[in-house]
C-alpha cells in the first residue's frame, strides 16, 4: 500500500503560509477594533500585480493538496468543497491576526484572492480526479516506487522549493551556523549563560573554488541518491536523476531571475558550478546499481559532508545584502515558504533517512524500463 504524500504536503504548506502571513511576528498590539472589521472596509487603493498574483497563486496549491488529502472514493466533490472552505477559513483567520501586527495590513481583497486561489486549486484537483489523472498517478507511483516512499517523495517535492530562496552556493541548502550563532548570542546577551556559548575565535574563511565545486557536486547528488532509495528499476533511476537535476537547475535559475532580474537568471553558473554539476552527473551514473540500503547510508554521509562544508564558510556580504530584497521587499510572502525549507531541508532529510535505517529494504534495483 502506498500512503498518499498529499496530507503531509498540505500540512507543511499550510504551516508555511501561516509563517509567511504573520512574519515577522513582532509588535503585536490591540487597535481597539474587531479583528474582522477589515471585511467591511473599502477595497485597498494601492496594490500591485505582484500582490494580486501572489495572493491568488499562493493558496492554489493548498486547495489542491487538501482536496487530495481529504478525497475518498465517491466523495471527491465533498473533499473539494471542504478544501476550498478550509483554505478560505485559514485566510480569514490569518487576516484577522494581521490586524494585530503593525507591519501587516488586513485586507478584504487579500482574503478574496486567497479564497479564490484555494477554490481554484480544489477545483483543479477535482477535475483531475474526475478525468482519472490522479488514479493514473497512483498507478504510476506503484510501478516506479517502493511501497514506503511517501517521505522521500515529500522531500523531493520540497527540494526545489528550498532552492527558490537565494543560496550562498548553488544547491547549497542548510547554511544555518552563522545565523544560529548570532541568534543564540543575541538571545543570551546580558545573561550568565552567554559564557556557555562556544563562540568562535577565528573568522570563517570563504570557500575555495575546489571546495565550492565539491559542495555543488554533493548538493546536486543529494536528490539523485534520495530518489535511488525508493525507485525500483535502474533504468527509471536514470530518468529520475535527470529530472531532479533539471528541476534543480531551473529552480536555481528562477531564484536568480527573481533576485537579480531576468537577464541574470544564469549568472549563478560559474566554472566551479559547471564542474560540480558534471561531477554530480558522473557520480549519479556510477551509483545507479547500488541497493537502496547502501544509498540510504551513502546519502547520509553526503548530507553530513555538504552541510559541514557549507557551514564552515561565512555568508558573502554581498549575498547577505541581496537577501534583504527577499526578507524586507516584495518577496516577503515567499520568505517562510522558501527560506525555512532551504534552511531545514538537509536536516529533515537526514532524520528521515535515520528512520529508514531500521526498516526492511527493497531488493536491489532490477535492470529494465
């Protein structure tokens, strides 16, 4: 039996919407009005096309995933209605909470767009279910993946999302050491516990070109190995690895285009990145025949190596400045969706792989289509 990945994806996506809607969680105050007073307020006079598209598109995946998570045989229409209503209720609640945040503005237009986006996603899921596309996906999944593949598929779906937030090194997810150190120091400042914090005496050194190439190669190899742990046939592993690398490259290009402008979408590809991608392709090809059990252990080692290498280097000052366009500019709605995924993805993947260690593994991959 294959457990659906829609439910955990819906929960994760809903949590990220909550974070993005209430960020930065500071300055809570009571304005002396009902939190839902925005429902009867005039429509906002100032809005941009980006705001409209972002609010509309942002809730569509939630409605889609909720419909799939709630669907039962013969009740797909009811699932779509409940999903659309759940997305609208979530948006209503978050807009009410935004009434207490000075940096956010509760808006009836945002609520309408969010509800419409959730309804569109639910409708799309219902239509695909009626057309048989969802059932074909279930049959496809049963042919391609082992029975216990839900966790890996969720991680694979989230990997390109993490790449949408600008990374210090191509495919470099999980660089949290400096921010964690600074956050702990700020939290413990003025307390005796500050002496317990093992602060560094030496500054971190930037990655050399060879180390950057290795970091890129390891980061690009991660989704390939993760797919190898759940894909049944060797030939299908080739298609899965090629698809993962292509999606990663496109997500990185989209991130660069959003950050620096469309004409700079490919400016992140340097010589170390090119060599790292080539090395990842060769490594993925050499590891095609490994059993799933070995892939799990090897992937854990790759994650440790890449995260350790990435966190041994400081953030580039210019790169840190560019992040402000995401954290304080028009990309603030994507802040929680992409940044937290990028920070936590390698550690979540390592925890998932640790749970796989004690399970019965599938037989070695077979040669065939």
